[in-house]
C-alpha cells in the first residue's frame, strides 16, 4: 500500500490499533485507521486478535 | 459452603493465585504477601460470599483489590527496569518489510469462544506473559488484568505517558507473536 496523509503502512496501523485500546484516537488517526482496516484484511485480522487478547487476559484466573 | 469446604477450596486455589500474582508483581515475596492477604480476607469475608459467583472468580477479585491496594499505599518501590524497557529501542524490524507490511501475514485465529474454552490455552497465555520483560509485563498486566487506566499505570511505574503507550504496544505485539507461535500455529490451537 502506498503511504501518504491518508494511507498508512500496516506497521503504523498496528500502533494505532494498540493505542486505541488505551485512549481515544485523534480524529485524523481514527479515520486513517478506519480506512486502512477497510482495505487491509491482514490488519483487520490483527484487530480481532487484539480484542481477543484483551478478553483472554480478563479471564486469567477465572 | 461450610468453613471446612471453603478452607480446602482456598487451599486448592493457592497455586493458581500465586502464579497470577507473580505475573503481576514479578516478585515472589510480594506475590506471597498478596496471596496470603487474599486468602485471609476470603476466610474473613466468607459469610458475605453468598455464592453469587464461582468461588474462584470471587477470590481472584479479592486478589486484584489487594494488589491495587498495595499500589495505592505505595507499599512497593518503583522499579527502574520499566523505565529502561520503555526507553530501549525495540522496533520489531524483523516483523516488517521496509514498506511497513508484515513479513509473515498474521494467521487466522479461528473461533475465539472455542479457544477461550480450552484450559491449556490459558497455560500458554500465562507462559507468554511470563516471557515479557518484567517492567513491560507489569505494565501489561496492570492494563489488561487489573484493568487500570494508563494514568494510574504511568504513575505507579513512574514512566511518561508516551513510554507507557509504547510499552503496552510492544507487550501486545510480543504476546501476539508468542500466542501465534505457541498455540495458533500448532496442532493444539488448530
């Protein structure tokens, strides 16, 4: 994928996916991430994995 | 539940509680303290436990409170390793090509419910968390197990918010790799 103001590489998308779990993203970042996830199946997969890891961690010891 | 039954249930839970407390505190003596306090509180509070949840869930909840209490009291000195790990370079260069795409595409992890119903999966999860560097592991456990917000974590570990986010991201990426390699890419997870 080309890079630019709107198009971000997967690496940056992963950083934003993580950041989003800890605080609300800035509007620009939110849009860039949303756009990236629309077109990148692999990062959409990582998004589901991040959610899954959170669920799993909350059940640690239960 | 009568006193004797509760006693033996708590005794049976002790190893599990210790394991998790160690993951969070990264210090055997502190973990022992937290678990002892927890079991004592559970015995004292047994009358108030109306069986509305599993004993285990109830006791793990007490353990979380005890650990957070320790933080609030400032009972434990701040570790410097967290600061060092946050500052250290770790770019995951081996995971990405220069264009920012992953070298290996992430695997499909399948049905989350099916995975979460496997006891063995949680053994692998614990082993992967244990493998995180101590400071990073503590920050990650604070966020994802104790469910503290990043302000509290920064304060407790005496690191800047930026370092806090960086460290949590690194922990998640490492954990993702570890789970993929040791569970999802193996027979057990497949």
